[in-house]
């Protein structure tokens, strides 16, 4: 909260991260699995002297570079931009803990881009051995960058013994690391086959060639699906207590889990009975259905993985409202408005009458006219609640959640949100500040709907 707040209407800023992250992972996993596909299959095509398969692979390599380098890089930079604005404190924490991890990641990223371009643009000008070696360099670099990023992102869900030691490797090899490397590696195999099927179904007219492609990519896809499930089980087993509880408590997440399960079974069955047993099934329609189901399963999985991180963004370190967990007692003692440079400056400029000896006198804030109290309460809402709730309309809007609540219920929620629901962060301010928030919440909470059984207290 030493950063200015970034207000995103309707969606709330963190949902933007979720949207862009999902758009990115759908391609970044292909960037890994597709690289492995090209390396394995070009060696196979050279070995079997299959000229027409090599021609197809060259076409696929162009499609692959276009999608992964252009789209992948745009969405990848988009993630940096969004997390920096929407979740600055968590981003800062990750940079402090892992700056050399990011540096390593960039080294492998450059290696990926360079080898991908050599692989494609020097096609036909390198001997078979060198060409496949370049393909393998790409595949290796891409997988290592997956491993590096996974160590860092999995850390947010469960930092493990890093909390005590603050040691880089303790954070990197966190309890979620191995399960997530499993499922992401599996996801890469699976998604790559789905992209290959989609591309080949439209581009390859010769049915024998299409059958070959269908059959060759079926095993990696089935293996990938199995790895995803194994990794998913590990993910669940090593969830921290709060995330497990959030998963159990939220009905939306339960529905999502059921959906992921159903979609995974459907994709597995289509792969098994389609390309694995009957390669001839690979038509454009079939490839589209498989692709859409696979992407839906993947997106739902990523969504759940993000959504269970409550009330923490980084478990036991950064809370969902951009406050360091260890800072909560300090904020409760000194005041939230007083402790943040942006809010202190704003209050001093807007309400100089509340300043005493250079500090905000909180009691005076409660002497301000009602509309000014509501104005400050709205500001506190943006900082403390808008990470998860839109105010009046939009994602999980607070006003709708409080429909028909009495003033006392609203006051309790504002003073001790963590007691109402364990997945909300504790109030990180003084009782006076929570009263300002209460005034704002009352001003936006709709009353009881009219009807003979509904008394209306407000
Ligand atoms: C880390 C995310 C997070 C933060 C921050 C957060 N909440 Fe919530 N809150 C939730 C979730 C999740 C729910 C459950 C939503 C649902 O049932 O749709 C919830 C539920 C609520 C409800 C409905 C409670 C009920 O019993 O039906 C209210 C009211 C509410 N929050 C107000 C607030 C206020 C006020 C703040 C700021 C002080 C806040 N929340 C901060 C995540 C958060």
C-alpha cells in the first residue's frame, strides 16, 4: 500500500492478471511442447528419410514461431505490465526473492529465440545432425525456462521453508515445485499435440500423411494428460491449509474442479479413441473440438490455481489487499492512512483540519461531514477491498454481497472481515478508519427488498 491504487472498473485489477495469464499460458506451454515435438519429429523424419514429413515440419515450424514468438512475447510482456500495476507489492516480493532466477530465465529465453530462428531460417542449409541439434537446444532451453518460471510462480502458493531461511533455493524448490513442474510439463506435451492436430487438419491434404501425424503425436498427448493429473494430485496434497480451505469453501471453485475433471476425461477419451486408435478421425472438425476442450480444461485449471491463493497472494507474506502480513499490527497501531505516502499526502491536502503536529488525527476524521467520511471510506475500500470486490457493480461486488444487511452486520464486516470469512485479510487499520469504511459501505449497501416479512432497519 505504499503504491498508488490501480482501479479497474468492473473486473478489479487482479482479474486482469488472471485473464492475461491464461491467454499467455495457452501459448507458452505450446512453446515448450512444440519445441520438443519439432526436435523429436525432425530427427525421426531425417532418420526415415521422409521428405514429405520434413516439408510438413517446416510449415509447422513457421506456424510455431509465429504463434510462440509473436503472440507469446506480447502476452508475456503483458503479464509483467499487469502484475506491476495490479499487484505491485507481490511483484516486489518476487523480485527481491528471485532476481537471479529472472536473470537466468532471460538467458534461456534469448537462447530459445536465437535457436528457434536458426532452426527455421537455416532449414535446408544445415546438415541433418546440426539441424536437429539446434532443435534440441531450443527444446532444452524452453523446458528449463518452464522449470525456472514454475519455481517462482509456485512459490506464491507455498513458499515452504523460505519463510524462515529466506534462502533462494529454499524458495525455488518449494513444496509446490515438483507437482507443478509435472503438470506443466504434461500440459506442454498435451497442448503441443492439440496445436499440431489443429494445424495439420487444415494444412495437410494427403490422408496418409495426416494419419502419420495423428499417430505420432497421440502418445505424447496421452502421456501429457497423465502427467497433468499426477501433478494435479500433488498440487492438491501440498496446498497450504488456507488454500485447501478456500477450495473447499467456494462453490464456484468446486464447480470448476468438476468441470476440469470432466473436460480432462473427455480430452483423454477423444485422444485415445481418435488419433491413438483411429488416426483417420483427424478432420478439421475433430481437431477444433479437441483443441477447444483442451484449452477450456487448461484455462479452468489455471483459474483455480490462481483463485485458491486467499487471503494471501504470497502465502504468509503478502495479503490479498497488498499488505505485508507482518505489517498488519503496525498499520493497526499507526493507521492505514497515516502509513501510506499516497494517502497521507491526499488527506493532508484535502482535509488540513485533520492534521495535528504533522500527523493525521484520526478522531478528527470522524468529525468531518458525513459525505467527507464516505469519501475517505471509499478510498479505504479501494485499497483494502477492491482487490477482490468491485464496489457497486462488477466482479463480486460488495454492495450486492451486503444486500439487506443491518448496520451492525456491515460494521462487523468492516472491523473484522477475517472473522466473517477466513479467506478475507484482517482489517489493517485503526477502529476509526474502519468506521469510515463502514459509512461508505452503508452508503452503497442496498436495503432489504420490500415485502411483508422484511423489516427495514436502515
Ligand atoms: C483476498 C480477497 C478479499 C479481500 C481483500 C476482501 N474480501 Fe470480502 N470476500 C472475499 C471472498 C472470496 C468472499 C466470498 C464471495 C462470495 O461468496 O461470492 C467475500 C465475501 C465478502 C462479503 C459477503 C460476506 C457474506 O457472508 O456473504 C462482504 C460483505 C465482503 N466480502 C466485504 C469485504 C470488505 C468490506 C473488504 C475490505 C475490508 C473485503 N471484503 C476484502 C474475498 C475478499
